[in-house]
């Protein structure tokens, strides 16, 4: 199981939001690449990066910061504002290993199909859900497609990786929404990365147990628990191995 430490960028700084709300922001460092460098030093091969300004505006805004993280030599998974093919190509051109398409995927399955045809496994789809429905545009618009049904359709399109984020638990350190994740894993015919709510090593242990039953659980994104020093990344990486 892969551990994906998270770097969320807003205004060029590394932050975390509670439940995706811009008015509930905590700044951890002015240099996102410094946070990623710490993760790399701990042994992480991947880093999950979100351009929050891009998610809210619809166009990537922090590509210089993303480039600095790519330069560290980690495999970067990037989401936030990737709503056109040009934006996806620009991100991949920077050396990003995998892009995450969210809002545009919920709006156009044809767009997803075209990207998968062109870029294959370098394209992932984000399923950001509140009460079982997909939320888009930086999570400010809810009531989108049913998340579980959407997961099934994405797998059928040939998407290799889905990232399921439960908005209600994201940044709250209250534990993942295991029931919602189980439903997504059951519906998806592809790998799924869990995101939202990890509060300690027990959550990661429980997800590792879940993977025994659901082998398509690829990994978990861990954010606030790392920044608040509730977990040790080296320990989580060892657990995942």
C-alpha cells in the first residue's frame, strides 16, 4: 500500500484546509518544496500535491511551486484546476507523474475518455464526495453525480486510478469514512486511493487490513496528521510495506 503525503498549495504557501473551506486555513510553511523535501528524506516515493488556487479558479496557479517539488526527484501526483487538455499537458510537461482531474471529469466523461486514450495511467480521476454526491470547483458546488455510480463508470472508461476524498472528514483528524470507501472500492474496476480524515497510525493499519479484502485499495493520502505530528511518516511507510 502506498502512502501519499500531501502538500496543498495556496498563495504559494503550504497549507491545510478543514473540509476544503478556504476560511478554515492553517499555514504550515511558506515553502511547499521544503515540506516535500522532508517527506522525501523520510523515504516517500510519491507526494500528492493540490493547487488549491487552481481548484477554486479553474486554472493552475502554482506551477512554479509544483516545478520545485518535481525537481526533488519524487513522483508527483497533481490536482487542482486541471480542466482543459492544455492544462493537463502543461502539468505533465513539468514532469508530473500523474494528474488528477476532478471537476471536469464530473462534467464530461468524454473528456476523461480522451485523456485516458492520450495519456493512459498518467491520468487519475478525483471523486470528492459529500453525502455520497460529488462536489466540484474546489468543493464549493455540491449535488453532483452519485459517487459510487460515477466510480463504476470511470473504471469502465479505462481510468486506472481513482482518488476518493470524503469532504466531511478531510482535515478533521476524525478518521476516514470507511463505509463510503468500501462502496467506492466495490464499484470501481480500478485502483483507488483513499483520502480524508487519517488521524493516526491505527487508521493506516485499518486501511491495510481493508486492502486484504479489497486489493484495489492502492494507498492513502495523509495530510494534516503529518503536519500536526500525530503520525511519523517513516513509521507509516514501514507499516505500508
